[in-house]
């Protein structure tokens, strides 16, 4: 996984690029009618129900726009919210509040949606030892925010990107000439380049599971689109030699059934690609 330093850098890049995109050479609506010295305050108002996420990110945005803005937090990341709740107040230069408004709202609405769905999945898995993982099926440019939101919702992050973990999926295996060859080539590559990356290998059936576990150095077996029966059989075959992960169209109705098969993890792209933004607004007071 990426380091905290790398993650923080990603967050700052997101803020810089989003402000470049939204502000350009100036917020001319505010510049035209609000004096530079004018001050004011606004509140982050909840108009929905769910798990709030992005409060700490909002603080970073306000800090980047104007270090003199003051935020009074009432509800923190990961806490449940309902219609009418106020998450925080922000005070300072009116122009600065308006400049940051849309980025804060866009990010928090999206992050809260991801955190809300993740929390729902985590709650479904209560009573099992299985943990829910996100995927790389994220919105281009804001992956760090969506993965942050998964953590806020109680889930765990899979690899952040292509560079921090090896995942040998069906196409890698087919292009490499088979599972064993793909694993061997990968281990040789890591040794040659002195990289210490964990290796996950996808299995499409029980015969592939058997082949994977004959190789050394596999960190996790990904059981892709397995039935419940085959998932239980695969977990028994693997027998603790490495971690297990189920994936492939798993939803709220099937999530716990797969967990009860004994897998360590269930990964779901739906946590980030199939959510509806939480309704939030920033209102002047």
C-alpha cells in the first residue's frame, strides 16, 4: 500500500487540480460584487441521511484557499447524519468561502455516499471474520478521496494503483502462458528489480486454485465469480496457505453468504462506482 506521505501528496494534487479547474483566473462572480475585505460565515447543512465523510478533506481545501479561514467542527468523519444536521461552520473572508464552496461540496457529497455504502456492507458482514475491500474502479482523478471514504465507512483499501501490488488476472495469465509461468515470471521480475510487492493471483475455477497454491510466494488467491459451493471448496483447498478473496458481482443480497464460505475478504467495485451522492449544502448564515 502507499505511504501516508504519498497519500497526502495525492490529496494536495487533487486540491490543486480541482481549484485550477473550477477557479481558473478568478471567481469573477464573487470578485464583482463582494468586497475583498468582507467577512462572513456559512454552515455545512445535511439534507439527507447517511455517513458523513470528507470533513478533514474540507479543512484541507479551506486551508489551501485561505489559511485564515476558521472551521468549527460539530460532526466528524464516519459519524451518522440526518436531515437538518450541521456538520461544521466556516468563518472568514466571504470571497474565500465562496471560492472553496463547490470543491468542498462535490468532494463531501461523493465521499459521504461511498462511506455510507461501505458502512452498509460492513454492517451486513457483522458476525463473520470477512472484511470488505474496495477496488480500482474509482472516478479518475479522485481515487484517493474515494478510497479515503471507504476507510471512513469501515472498509479496507485494496491496492491503491498498479504500482503498489501485483495482481495477476485472467489476461495477465493468458498472455504469460499460464498461471505457473505468470507467477514464476513475476517472482523473477520482483527479484531482478528489488521490489517487495505482494502477489495476488486470480482463479477462475478449482483447478486453477490447485495450480496457484502449488507455487510459492502467493499472498492471496482471488476467487472470481465462484459459486458458494466452489468458494467453500476453494477455501478448504487453500487451507490457510494464503489469504482468500471473493469478487465478481457480489451485492448486498449475496455478501454475507460469500462471507459464510470462509473467505478473508470480499472486494466490491460497487462501493465506489455505484453510489448516489449525499445531499449537502453550504449555506451562508
